[in-house]
């Protein structure tokens, strides 16, 4: 049975959940699926562990996203989540679990999983699923978050392995009454001034290693000094990646004392998902992440020296 038939058949409670620290694709996937399914299913809910970043709060239905899951779901849809632990919830109970995702790494949960690692975003996969379910249901409120997910995961159509799919999906969604210019403007051209102060501190740390790797460091005190948080820095990894000749850009974010979130971005030279996986993380070839304990110097040295090995 296909994932579409499985969802259609479900008469009980359906949960739609994505990863903690949600990005545009996580939020877009959850809202696209939720705004669609609520017209067909009386008992569906969307849940995300963390707050919705300011930039995505304009998306329709965002105020209906819950912060704590129900005790039980007959069908639980994991969207843009490579592993259930990345939902941030450790008490999820369900009858059937299905993962709809485009991460290269992760766990397979069963017959209904719908995973394609070449897809530009999870929202692109959801477009295919909803088209098969009922194209009539893809209204503006459904298309807008799905487009937002595609736009952000491709970095405004700069990244991807299947550009044909990106453009076909964008073309399809653009015919559903959405304003592509307005969505792009709201997501990319609406930064608070504090975010630029944070960026300025971050850029002061920019370091280039052997013309191959560049990184920035976001220390906890930077967020305190500027009144920002790590969500405001979600896109900053683009700066080290943008340095000419550099093949890998890295962002080290101090999440807690001696605890770092590491974001890796590449230009098709190194399989970053594989490297992230070695450290317990995961992701895609050109966009991956991991978490690491240790002091700043040790964490930077560990990650940088591991990636440098790829160039030997
Ligand atoms: P980020 O650098 O946090 O934007 O993440 C880049 C990509 O890697 C995203 O697709 C994430 O889902 C994935 N990723 C980040 N951190 C982890 C992790 N600790 N474990 C598995 N996947 C991760
Ligand atoms: Mn994501
Ligand atoms: Mn994604």
C-alpha cells in the first residue's frame, strides 16, 4: 500500500511532526501537510518542539502548531526528520509510523516510508504525495508553506542535486495562487538589526584553513550581547562557504557550556553527510550537521582536521 492510500485509510488520530530547531523545510512540510489534511481528516494535529523562527511566522496555520504531542497517534508522519530522536520528543506513541524525507542518512521505519535523497526539499516530496491524494486540495494555504520549504532548503535555488525537480515543483506551486516574490522577501529580506550585529561578531571569527575550509564561530556571549539566538544565525554558514576556492564552510555554534552544534556546507567536493555520521550526526552530501562536546579549540580542531583528511 502506498503512503497516500495509508493516509486516506486512516480514520483515527494523525500526528504530523518534524525536527527540533525547525528550519523552513521542517515548518513548510508540517504546515503544507497539516493545512491539506485538515480538510479531509477530523483528527489531525501538527507538533513542533521548538518555537517557530520569526521569519516563518507569516505562514498560514502557524498558530495552530502545538508544542507537545498527544499521548497516542494511530498514524504518525515524520516529515524532514531522519530519525525519530530528532523530533526532540522521547515519549511518542503510535500505531503506524511513516517517514517522509530527503535526508541521505537516517533510520528506515517501515513500508510506508517515502524517502528520496535527491529531492530538493521534503516539501517537494509532499507536493507529489498531495497531487496523488487530491490535487484540488492544494490551495494557496497549502502551497505557500510548501514553496517556503523548497525556497529555503535550496538556498533560493542555489543548492540541490535535482534542479529539474526544484524548478518543476516551483512551477507547479507558483500556479496555486501564491506570491513568490512576497514569500522570498519575507524570508530573505526581513532581518532585524540585531541579527546584523550578531553577523558582524561572527564574521570577526572567520578563519580560512589551507584555502579549503572556512569557518565561523558563534559563541554564547555573542547571542547575549546582541539579544539574538541561534535561530537568527541559521543561514550564517553561507558566509564561510562563500569564500572563493573554499570547498567546505563550517559554523560552530555554542549551544551550552562545552557543547557545540556544528553545521557543514559543501560544494560537491566532500560527502559531508558521511563525515557528520562518523560523529553521530547526519544530513545531506552538501549540508550536514552534528553535535559535539568539548571546548572550542578541541571541537574546531577535531572537525577541521577530519575534513582536511579528505583533501590529502
Ligand atoms: P544544519 O546545519 O543544522 O542546518 O543541518 C544541516 C542538515 O543536516 C539538515 O538537513 C539537518 O537535518 C542535518 N543535521 C543537522 N544536525 C544533525 C544531527 N545532529 N543529526 C542528524 N542530522 C543532522
Ligand atoms: Mn530540515
Ligand atoms: Mn529538508
